[in-house]
């Protein structure tokens, strides 16, 4: 109801929600799935588990999201799905992505694992595309230790997701007799205990989202005034950011060339928890090792595997990964004075940057 979706399939994790969505579409060996390089590994892990080929579309550095201007050129006759990721809680450019997907007849699976209650054009991120996948892992804005959900307005998709995640059992069993549908399947159901934990938190979910949003917007108004600090932009259609992660780009030339790792260390010393975020996902070893495994070499051939790295270069994302700084969502649940302290700490570091840069 909160997410304007007719159907929900509750799963054991956000990863299994993505795995199930691809399974419901019949994605398998020989297929390609388009993903962004700035995301958690699960977005790609699920593609590899179906023995499909991950194809990366470079990031838009200003938004940290998939660059829709580079999407269509990545689509081939093997493309089975596009997974835009609403990273940090900001919604990807769904107008552009869905228009391209419709033109090329490709399904769109939204990775909304970090985007609880986020909206595109005043509609939930969970109501766009074929389905949208959520995570309730420990760090999430709504959490149960682990857990996930698939939202969709497509009844056929809901039926197929339910069957895939529940040992081929049909969703509707009015007769009381167990009936089966589908082929490949698994068991990744949400447990009753996870569901109880989530239900206990529902009463305050809107209020917590409001507090995060107000604090994040206030912090942005201050950080925009600090040279060298560039808060992530939102696309015009993103009418609500979930702010699971508050992301900005750090430019060392405005801080006496203080390296990012020293900036992060200095912020932490001021009592401001932060991190450098993701590295370039298209360059991690586990993808390379998977693609050079016997099954992939058999399905795709050595030539295609050897050309994969060149095909999937993402130079803008490489730059983004060297600039990004993150604050996590729990930092935005306190009073507005916490935001003042963050901005003051960054200004203090900038004032003392020459001395900090000179230290070992």
C-alpha cells in the first residue's frame, strides 16, 4: 500500500529478491543483463548465478546513478533485462530508462534495495518497471537483520516470482491443494520472524523518512557553500530521496590537495563517521574469475570472455569511485544541530588542510 504496488513477494534477502525477479523472467545462459558499476555486488552476483553476462553502463558522476545517455548502445539482441539501481535512495532516470527499454522490448527490474519510500514523479520507486526489489538487511532504513521483497503491478510476474522463490508452488491455492508451475526454482522465502520484526517498525517508517529528508536537505544547503564539496544531484523526476546514503564528491584541489583518505580520516577524528563508498564493480576479481570458469567459457566462448573487460570500461565511474564520500542514514535521524556539526567539521578540515596534507 505504501508503495503503490498490487503484489508483493517477501523473500529472505534483497539479493534473493533480485535473483527471483531474474528467474521469473527466465534469464539464463547466453543472456545479457545491464547493470550499473556503482552498486553493491549483489546486483551483479544474481546475474552470475543465472549464468548470464553482466554488461555495465557507466555512471553519471553528478548523480552517482546509471547514465541513461549510454544505455541504448549497450543493448544487444541478447539483452534480457536492465537493472537500474536507485543507489543511496535516489531514483534513477526512470523516464529515459523505461522509454529505451520499451523501444527495445527489454524488461526493467528496479534495484530499490536502498530506496525505501523513494519516489519517481510522486509514485513509489517500487511501482515502476516490471518489478522492484527491496532489502531489509541490517543497515537499511527498514530492517530485519536480513530480508527482502519484490513489488510488482504485473500479476503474471507476481505468480512467476512466487513460484520461483517457493519451490514452484503456485501463489493462489484456493482449492487448498498444492499445485506447481515453472521450471527452475529455489527456496528463498522470508521467515515469519523477519516479517514480525518488519511489521513492528511500520508505524514510524514515514516519520523517520521525513526526518532523514529534512536533515539531508538542510545539510546539502550548507555543503553547497563549501568549495570542493559537491553533493549528489537528483534527477528532476526524483520527487523523494530515501537518503539511505548521503553521497557527495570530494575535490582535493580545494583542500590544499589533501588526499581523500586523509580527509575521511580527519572527518572521523572529528566524530563524523564516513567512508569512501564503493570501488569500481566492473573491475573486481570475482567477476573475472566467474567469467573465466568452465561454464562461462563453454557458453560464451574464449573470445567474448577475453573482450569483456574492454567492452565494460566505465571511465566516469572510475573517477567517481576516487571522489565519493558517504554518510549513512542513521546519522540523519538526530537533531538539526548534528548537520551543523558535520558542516563545521568539514570547514575546519578545509581551514587546516595544508597542515593535514603535510602530515604523514
